[in-house]
């Protein structure tokens, strides 16, 4: 299938426009325009109204490092400009979220172009992610409060650069410095995405160790990460009495998912909600009271993390079992992930089936093509390593979204290549024997 580049770009623009319009129509309904009352939302409100990066649980709990330093800034800007929880502010945030999602889709299409993915595959994949409503709510409701959409886009920027630079005999020094700077920013925005990006960058320099300049990447990465991290760490040392470099909530997340009741619950969703009610301060007064009594979020989180670590040390087999289950759920999420907090939406079985198929066939495609084209190895490394932190805690659809679009494009890529291969095999048929006794091939 051939299509002039100029025409393909118009098709891509039309598909992206349809995707943007579909998400705007979905998210501007009355029930979807309301803000999602998460830690990021409450910190954004605090920044907009008091100028303090504080109070992630909607009540006065003081300064926080529960979320990343950049995560609440878009929401805070919208609330400062248009008012807290106003329709104007939420519409502005919806437009921001949808724009970043569309940017991510475009970047994934560009990666496929660089990899010479079949035209029909990359356009079909783009149409799928733009139009099929598998996770509109995640992209426009959670995505306007959290950093996930931006993390995906930055991760794709990084992968696109690696795929482009792999063709060059010598990677230019400025290009390597920019790659390192993007990786540093990605770590600040989303540490799990930063880990996946770092592994892909390492793989790039491993393959090209005779012609790359890893010191340029490392220098730029260190400068960006240390500049942002030093400011944030100094702020946390001053206000939280602890020089937190990125976030301080990992011990709490570890405790949410590693305890005796998580191993063989009768209902996994109910067990998770019960655990949230027991120890998470978001919306639960008794947990907030415990946090305040313990001396602040860092002390409270560390106490919960220490309890969880003692349980892990005394139950290593159970912990390995839970980690294995979370690994499976990261790529093949159960249905209750779509209704984790009681709102499940419609046709969950179909949405789940499409996600599972993208994981299965996308993963198989990356495994096969990485052996033929090392640029696919960067995508494979990203897809395989994005789960590294999340398998220690409870995975969610929002965490998995880092690789959701990538796996869809990979699945369509593999399907198109398989159909072409199968078609070529069918087309090669033996003809009748010739007079010389030879068999011709048509």
C-alpha cells in the first residue's frame, strides 16, 4: 500500500482531529467535567490559593512531596487564572490533556514512520487509538490532574530520537546532549518513565559503543536532574526536614499492596479498597489523624513502609507471588481495574479484550522485530521495563498507560507484516511440470 507523504500527513491530521473532537465531546459532559479529587488536585488548589505546595489530602497537613514537583502545575495555573473548580478551569485543563494525548499519538506515528512500519499498520493503529474509546476517561479526567499524558509524550520524544540517531554513523554531540536533557526532565516528571527511558538509552549506547558519546548524555542528564532535584531537595529539607529528591510516597504505596490480606482475598477489589480505607489519608479522617499524630507525611509513610518491609522479610514467597500477580496485571489488567473505585463504565469486557490483545500481539511483535532491527529493541526495552517499579505496588490503568499506545502500534505493525508474509506465501504456488521435468514457480 502506497500513499504520498503529503497525503498521509493529511490523513494523520484528520485522524488526530477526530480523536481530539471525540475526547472533547466525551469529557465536556456534565458528569465528566467535574474535577477528580486526588492528591494532585488538592495540591494544585493549595498552590493557586495560598502559593504553598501543600495539603494533598484536602485538609491542612502541611508541605508535601507526595507528588512530583511538576505534576500539579498545569492545574494550579488553570485555577489561578479561572478560579478553583470552575467550569472554565476544567475546560482549559481538558484541552491541555487532550492536546498532550494527541501529541503522544503523533509521536508514536512518527516512530513508526522512522521504523518503516507498513503504512496500513501505522494509519490503522492511529485510527484505533484516536477513535476507539478504551480509555477516554483516563486520558481526560485522570490525565488532566496527573502527569501521565506528559510522561508518555516525553518518553516517545526520547524513543523517536533514539530511532533516528541509530541510523547515523556518528551521533552528533548536540543531539546526544538534548537526549540527556530530555531524559533528565522525564525522570523529574515521572520516575518510572525515566527508568524505562534510561534503560533504552543505555541499550542505544551499548549497541553503538564505538561511535556514541555517552558522556554527553550523562552530563546533560545530570545537569537537568540535579538542577531540578537540587531545588526540590533544598525545599524539602527546609519544609519537610528531609532532602527528598523526587517523591516521598513510595513507602505508603508499598504498604498498600504488600500485607497478609492481599495474598488470597475473596474479592481483590474489595480488599484493595479496604486497605485504602485503612491506611491512605486521602478522604479518610482516621488515616489523616494518624498522619498528623506521627509528625507529618514523611514519618507516617516511613512507618507504613517499615511495617510492610517487616512483612515482606517474613513472607518472601508471598511477596514474590504478589509481585508476579502484579506483573501479569500490568500487561493484562483484570476487569476491576476499570471500576477500581466504583465507576466502571460500559462494555468493560470488550475494552479489556482489546487491551489484552494489544499486550499479547504488541509484545510478540516487539520480541520478533527486535531481533531483525535493533531500533525495535529500544521499544521492547521500554515496554518491558515500564513495569519495574509498579510490580512492587498496585498497578492501575493509569500506570500502564505509559506503554498502552506503544503496544497498540506494535500490534498493528506485527499484524500487517504477518498478513504481507502470509500473502506472499500463498502467492508462490508450484506450476505444472515443464517438458524438461523441472517445476516452475509463478
